[in-house]
C-alpha cells in the first residue's frame, strides 16, 4: 500500500483479491480503498481503487463483507 493505516477494514474476495477500506492515515480519516491481487509479484501487489468524489465522508472502522 502507498500509505499505512489503522482502524481500517479488510475483506478477501474470491480467493483472488484482498481489499483494504478506509481507516485512519496520519490521524486523519481516509476514504481510500486499496486492492491486492494475492498472486501478484512483490512490490506490484497493491493498487488504489477509484472512489467517486460523491462517495461520501471519509471513514474509520467501517464494516464490510463479501456478497458474492
């Protein structure tokens, strides 16, 4: 990940990806989402997911779950 964080949530998806949602970065709430492909090469694993500006407030300690 580009930035370390705490008070985030994470969720695995289809045994292929791990997602990290929101959290606290440098004592500020974040609304970023990062995704790692489990089998990606070291150093190339994390990518940022585009989050629309109207997605809402930055959050910490969000609840997430996989639907499908």
